[in-house]
């Protein structure tokens, strides 16, 4: 019985031309041979399975090839090439740095370099995982490495170059090998499949290449395993579903289906996809990383004209990405990607990943499809400019219709009835076809209930001119409430009656809200003071000024002259998420959050003594105002507070 040789060894490159994706390395080494500029020490750096040791071995074969001098491609037929390939050459020694890392091993090597080569022109030492050598061993080799005999060459390979002593790196020519793209790995696997007479479709090749995470050896090992899994099944080619079932991956169509559901605000369809993946034992953490990358690819397809060549995906996945990119507004993709990235770290730390993934997706959809502050303010300004409210007046809830293109290779294997029906690959996720493009303004007795849209919180109505953030800054686009980036003291206008009685249960005074905000901010800073490594963040947070705490929102402001590096740290999503989590713990309110603004002009001492007054008489006057009634009916809100000056004219409220 003959022993089987795995594909990773059987298909290992033997010439420079067979190395995939490392042209910058092979070209440099070949030119060094051609120009007779071969150095005495080389360091090959890169992640696992991308060709470090292979490049060193081929370089050694070219230097000692018997077909002639200055050979830029080894012949692989002479005695020297065959011995090097088999690992039996006396002139080329491959040493494992993990097991030969002590001073005595280096001493043996130093004694061996004095001898001339047995057959070839050079005595070559290839040391793999060289970072495992101890500092004492490195120091013992230092002098020999700097000035070796003319016939000696050192080739080092490592996955952790930061562990190699700088004095060693400075004596070597360093080559950094790149991680391989999905297209390059899939192309190499296609050649191997043709050589091995294995039938496999394009989707399966891309799935294997994606699972390999940039390593050719990993891809070949996975390919070996999937061939064994499908052994004896000669009736059909290896499909993408075979790869995803064996290795717990998600298919490209599953990623596209979930993206269409999230962008179309279809909670039920999104949770169905997640449930199906969990039932089939998929790796949800890996799936979420792939899903974030899918959203990134959609964004790149919208902003780059050459996205078809830039995206590292198969043609079928590219069709899905382009279809979603054309049907979805760019701001929606951008906000969705930001929200998904913010949840990625928490998912890795979660114990129950399925539950957290479901909660995270619902949270992302709620944020994406809620009415934006810009839309509300713009509509308010439109209403103020018209005497009569049009019948079509509305605030649109963005939920685009996303339809995925059909796939010819979308066949799925049959599943156990107990696991439920297989997921339909060509299923069109229902999006917003049932949601009207505009919600008409009903009479006061009617109710507005847009499908899947979260209810708007009751808003405090102010009869004052309103300006959108985008108009104020001269920029367009959607703006969410959390992105308001400026605190203006005019938010707290002067009251005419400084001594007016405040009824019990009314709005707190400015001083009370600021004191509460200062208390919460001090407690948040105290959390960082427990960790001595957080000195920079403590310095940044101590520059914040408490503004107020109302409706579960802690408002803080940073000075206008805050340096860019401190501002970037202050708006770090990871830091903001941590502050929000701790704020929820302090307040006991799950909706609590921190709102960081820029301090515009400060608040004078006179303004700090003012109070926000809301009396039953003032409330009644505001409720009778015709404009206020129209706004309240339009957004199904209620008046909870009246702030600012009140005139004697009832029409002006």
C-alpha cells in the first residue's frame, strides 16, 4: 500500500515561475543571481503558508544548480536540485529553529560553516521559525552572520519578525511576503483540480479560498479535506454548499440575503437567516466578519468606478454586491457599516453568540430605518412656510427595495426534515413594497404606524425658527441626532420671569441637570482611573465639560481647541461604546447614552442662573396654537415641555 502525499506537498512550487502572488520577491532574487549581487543573509517574513520556506528552497536550488552559472530558474533535473527537493542535500541544510534554538546548536553550526561545499557552489543554511532562537543563541551566531565565509549563505524564515533581534535584521536582506488574494488562490486550486481530475464549481473554489484567509497551504489542505468528504460521489461536482457544510462557513448568497433583509428593514427575514446558520452549525463569529466585509464591498462598489476589478470576490458574489449597491442609498450603506463595525468586538466577547448577533442586527436595523433628525427638521421648516398642510405631507422612512439577481448555481443539498426546509438561494427578500413612499398626514384622530419603523419618542415642541444641521454647515446628507456636534448656549434662552414658581414634577433647573451630568461624568472618569495604562484617555475625558442630563442623554462638550489626536480618541467608537455601557449601568435606563458636542461659546454666569420654566398656563396656550397642533398630529407626539420666552400674542405661542 503506497503512502498518500497531501496536495500541500505534492503541489509545492519547484521553480520561481510557480510561486503565486509574490512577484516582488521572485523578481528581486532572480535579478540578484543575474547581476551576481547575491547577499550572504536573507530574512523571509510573512504569515503561514504563503511561500517563505519555499522561496528560500528554490533560491538555494538556483544557486547550486548544475546546469550552469547565474541560473535564474533551477532545472529541477540535476542531482543537486533533486537532492535539495528531497531534503537530502549535504550542501543545503534545513534547520527547525524551534528545536535547534540553544547555544550548543549554534556552536555546531559555526563549526560546520568552515567546511567547503560537497557538490554545489555554496553551503546554505535554511532556518525556519528563526524567531524561536534564544538571545544567547543569536549572540553566538552574530559574528558568523556578519562575516561568513564566501561559500556560506543564510536564509531565515519567520512569522513573527518583531521577535528577531534588530542586530540580526540589520545584517539581512528582508523580504515581506504578501497574503494571497481570493482570486489567486482560487486560480491555483483550479489548476490543481484540473491536474487531479477533480470536478468542482467556481463557488466552491471561492469558498475554499475565502476560508484559507490568504494562505495557499491552508487552501490546499482544505481542498484535500473536501475531496475526501465528497469521495465516491461522482455524479456531481463539488459545490459551494459542500464546502460551507464541512467547514461551518456561510455562502455568498446567504450574506447577500441577510444584507438585503437588513437594508429592506425585514426583521423576520434577517432573523430567519441567522437561525438557519445557527441550526446548521455555522461559525457565527466568522460569519459576522464576512458580513461586515460584504457591507464594505457594497460601499466600495458605490464609490469606485473600477469596483469589478478591485473587489476580491467571485462573479456570482459580485453580481449580488452590484445589485444591492445600485438599489440602496449610499448614506444607508455607510451608516449600516459603521453600526456593524461597532458591534464586532462585543460579539467576540459574547458567550451566547447567536443571541447577541440577533440583538445586534435588530439594533442596527432600528437605527438604519428610524426617522432621521435632518428629515424631521426639514419637514418642520416646510410646514412653517405653508399656510395649508398638503395632503401628501410626510416624513419618509427609508427602506429600499432590494432584489437579488438569480443564480444559475444556486442548488442546495437536501436537509434533514427535522432541521427545517433548506434556505432558498434565489429567494427575493421582501423589502419596502408594502411601505408607502410617503406617509400622509392624517386628521388628529388617525394613527400612523409605518411597518417595522420604531415609534418616535414624544418631542418637546418649541415655537422657534429651526435650522437643519446640514443647512447650517453648508453640507448635505442625512444627519442622525447623535451626530450633532456643537453645543450652543442659545439652547437655554432667557426667561422673562426669573421668580416664577416651578410646579412639582416640571422640568429640572439648569443647575440641577448640570450637577447630575457632572456626577455621571466624574463616575465615568473614575472607571478609567482604576487602570494606570489609561492616562491618555483620562486626560482627554477630564477636558470635557458637563452640559446636562435629560431624557437619559448625558450631554458633554469638549473645547474648540482640542488637538486632533485627542479628538480622535474621544470619538473612538470603542471608547464611546464603553461609556454608553457604563452609563446604562449607572442610570439603570437601557436607553441611556452619551452625546459629545463641541463647546461653542460657553455659558455666562448670568445664563447659568436661569431656569427652564413650564407652567400649566403656558402649556395650555401652546396646545391651542394651530401650528403646534399640526406638528403634534403629524408626528403623533405630545407636548412634554415648553422652553424659552413666551410673548403676549397667543398666535405666536
